[in-house]
C-alpha cells in the first residue's frame, strides 16, 4: 500500500475530525482537504507531520529480505 493511501486510511479511520488532525499536525486544513479528495499530492514533510500526529511509523520497504 502506498504511503498516501495509508495516510488517507489513517485520517478516515481516526476518531478525530479532519480539522482537528490539521490543527494538531500543523498541516493547513485546505491542504489536508484537497489531499483527501485526491485533488493534490502532499510534500514529504507534510506526510511526516500527519504520520507523527496519527502515530504511524514510516519504515522502508524491504526488498528481497533486505532493507530498501
């Protein structure tokens, strides 16, 4: 599953509102709204902020049993 898909799923399954997620993560609410609608991509730093707020761990994808 792609990082963007994981983030969207985490936002959707969160018990917090999108507005609360935006405020808590420091992500502009309009940016989060457009990302969730599929109208735009987000920067890696924005993804990191969302992941940290939603308590997601970003780990490298393994290839052939080794780290990426």
